[in-house]
């Protein structure tokens, strides 16, 4: 994977200079506010202008104007806070002054539109009351309450956006509500000292806005009947034109869209441009995706999977019958939190953070071109265990539909084959709806926070990985000693490499690094080494398939808005009883391929009703993934990015170039986009039509291996 360059010149010919800085942008902003304020004070001292203002601008419009300006000031303030709080490490290596200035300029355009839409309802109501004046005390009370609510909701969204942006390098979307009912998230935020200054800023904003609004609300204003019909007509016409301009994006040809925000090839700058209130509500009304015609999508998927004909039960189901004897082997799937390829030495990281994982990769079957299907843990779990890609902006295990359906996948299929199924995590199993979804779909038991001694709890996310692996090993050793001789399938979800990046105080681990984040990767690597060493001492070790995969990568911001570090993850298959020599396989892989690949290794006849490929028997044409409102598709050289805004990009990521070359390869772009869109559309269609469960072999298309 190429390393993002330390500097660049954007394709919109923004000139970068050494003398200018971001502070110049701030200086210009405050200078503009000072001049505007001075001009306002000057006009206030001019009685003639004041009289004209009060004569032609009724009190209800003055009130709405003040609220509108409060919203604009709030949005601009939090854009600045986002800039200073979340700027990437490379940001000041080359000056971005002009880019930031353009981001604030376009951002103001978004802000005006958002504020105008927010105040449209009270404007319409008060305008009608102004045209036909009468006393409307209830209307005034509603307006004041409504405007106060708008300000408060905007403040909450803007405030929540700052830490969300810090973690995901993306403006706030409805993806954040996936964790709304979990105490763990609140514990994490409270435990993070870096958020304390930000919390103080929010508290100050609430106090300041509260005082200002009280002054406005306590003022007595009415829709006076003293205005002539001519004045009312003129005032209403002018105000309506201004409101339409605001709704239309500041008198521009069209309303703001996400495409306008991508004026630079710097992903951070482009995201800075957006308004979080806009992105929140835009994502709220975009739950379902409509990427392509479903009949066309099914046809594309059937062709890529080698299915010759469709059938009633499911359009993608196919039966796998193995000629060789089945293998009653244990299966251990380890999903490593935030284990990006960029963190590992085997991928070129020089810091030696993961020496044991690097060694394991070199002595096992190692897939170095694997990509997670999403950027959240729930997406990694869902795709790795159940073989289906996530759809954009969706929580696959808690979206109001899927949690009521039956899914096929590793735990369901292996339990049907006589396996005992166990899931191990560190936090309460209620988090992310794990207990409901996993126990409904194949897991016999979930080990969570309640299964560990209180003194072992390391941080807000429960115990450290060391304790997690010790508990998992002890449980698996007991299962292996079961007189019934049932094989087991265990899934282990690590956590220490997740913020707040704290290792247990009682641990005997000795770090080499001084960086808190890097230390956690060393710690997890050490815990995995101890786990494998313990397993190697047991007789069931050679009869076990160990699979290690990252649940997702880490966000390393670079000069384009879809960093591959967020999805490029290791996939290691360690099966000492199956493979005599190590092998590095460069073929493309997704997390969805883990299910059929494992079933192929254990040679258990089954009906495959997922979108995954057996990596030892089939070749995937493309890998693809979602980063909330963006979708990436890769082959062994190119990355194609399709955004919800409609903007498309093709880059040669192997060469390290970030230039859009989509116009040079139109056929490739169409092929990549068609493949990914078809797979995502079929995935959603199968959930909507309850086609994701196990399929009887009698109704499946037979494919013999």
C-alpha cells in the first residue's frame, strides 16, 4: 500500500504558500465580523436608518434574522473547532490556507441553506399572520419555542460531530445512533480527557446562546397592524425573495449538494466544508439504497458466482458437495479491533508493532490483499461471520429489519453440523445488539463482561485482550475435552486497540514504544502470541483452523477522501494440521469470503447462500467496501470511488498517484461500479425479501468440488 504523500497541490489549482497560514483565515474571518459589527453600530447611531429599519422590517422578521445569524455563527464556530481539533498530522506540513478559506466559503453556503430550511416553517406562519394581522399569542409562543429547539438541536448535532469526526474523519450521520442506547459509549467519552476542553466549549455555547435567547424572547413584539397594505406587500415580497435565495443556496443556480463540497482532493478539507446538520438529516432520509435495477443486479451476481440458473428459494444459493472426506476440525475466528494492514511490519510498517502477527503471517497462509466490507466493528462482524456485505449507512445487525430475520453463516451452518458455537467479547453483550442478533443466529453462548472478575476490568470497554484470550483458551480447552467429541467454533473479538487505548495496570507486558496507541498494538500482538503458544501445547491444536482478520482498519487521513488504510486488513489462516508450508496469496479478498473459505477447509457439505467466494477454489474479480456515504472498489492496481454526491474517482493507488484518471478507463469504471452496486443491491433485496436464511439442498443449484 502506498504511503500518503506529505504534501500536494490540489487539482483545482489552489496555490500553496509558505508565508500564509490557517491563522490568516481566522484573522480574515474576525476582521470581517469586526467590520460588520462596526458598520452595524454606525447604522444604529443613525436615527434615520434606524427609523427606516423599524418602519420597513417588522419585529417578526427581525426576530427570525437574529435567530438565522445565531445559527450561522454557531455553524462557523464549530467548523473552526473541527478544524483545530481534528486536523490531521500532515495538515501543516504544507500550508492549506487557501483551501481552508474556500472550505469556509462553501461551508457558509451550506450553513445559509440549512438555517433557511430550519426557519422556513415559522417564516411561513408569521408571514401569513403579518399579511392578515391579528393577535396571535399562541403563534408567537410556538415560534419562540420552535426557534429555541432549532438552536438547541443544531448545537447538539454540531457538538456530537466533533468527536465523531475525530474518529471517522467524516461528518456526523445517522450511523452514530447505532450506539445511542449503550452506556459503554458514554463511559468512553467521559473517560477520554481529550474531550474535556471540547465539553467546556459546548457548555459555554449553551450558556451564551441561552442568555442571548432570553433577551430576545423577553422582548415584547407583535405583528403590528400599523403597516400599510403597500408596506406589507413590499416587505413580504423582499423577505420571500431573500428566503428563497437562502433555500436555494445563496442565490446560486442550485441548492447545496455534496458534490460541490468535493472541490479539493484533500478528504479532510472536503469534509470540513460540510454542515453536520445537513449530513445528519441527509443520511436520515437515505436508509435504503437504489444503486441499480434488481433484475440486472441479480443477473450480474449470478454470472460472477457461476450460477447457471435462478430458482425460487434464493437467487444466489448453490450447493457445495465435496468429494473428499469431511474434516471434523475446530474453527477459531479472531476479529482484531482496528488491525489495519498499515500497522503491521509484514505490510511495511517499520515500527515493529506486531512482530508475532508478522511471524504468524510468514508461517501460515497469508492473504495480503484483503479488505473489510465496512469501517465499523458491527460491519466487520456481520460480513466475516455471515458472508454478506453491508449496505451503505446501515447497521447490519440492528436496522429494524435484519434483527428479526434468520441468517445463514458460520455459526448457523456449523451448529447444524454438530459444532458447539461460542462468542467472546470484553464488553456487555447488549452493546451493538450482539446478544439479540448473535444468539438468534447460531451462537450457543456469548461470553461478555459479566464472565470476568471485576478486578480484571481495564477501561470503559471491559477487560484487556490478555484476559479475553485467557478466558477463551480455558473455555475452548474444556470444550475440546467434552466426552461427546463435538468440535467447536469460537469467535473472539479483541478491544484494546480501540480508544481509549489503555492496557491493564496488572499486566506483565513490557512495551517498547512510548506512544499510547502503538503500545496497545504491541499489547494485542503479545496477547495473541501467548494465546497461540497456549493452544500449541494442547492436543486439539493441530485439529484447529485459526483465522485472524481485522474487523476494519484505521483512518489515516491523506490527500484523498477514501484512505485504504481504513479497509485494508490482514487475513491469516493458521492451520498447522492442514498446511505443510506457508504461502502468501495476492488474490483479492473480502471479509465476506471467510465463511465459504472455512467451509471449504473443513469440507462440510453445505448450501452457500451468501455473496462470498471460497478463496482456495474461486477468484474474486473485485473487492469492495463502504465508508458510510462512500463506496470503494479495488482490483490489484486501481481504486474506484463512488460517492453519494455522485462524484466518481479512479486512481492508480499502486503507483502512489492520486490523480483522477476515470476518463482514461471508462470500461473499467463501468465494470467495477456495476459489480459493487449489484452486490450491494442484491444484499439489500435479500434482507427486504427474507431470503438470507438457510436454503434446503433440494432447492439449490448444485456445484460439485
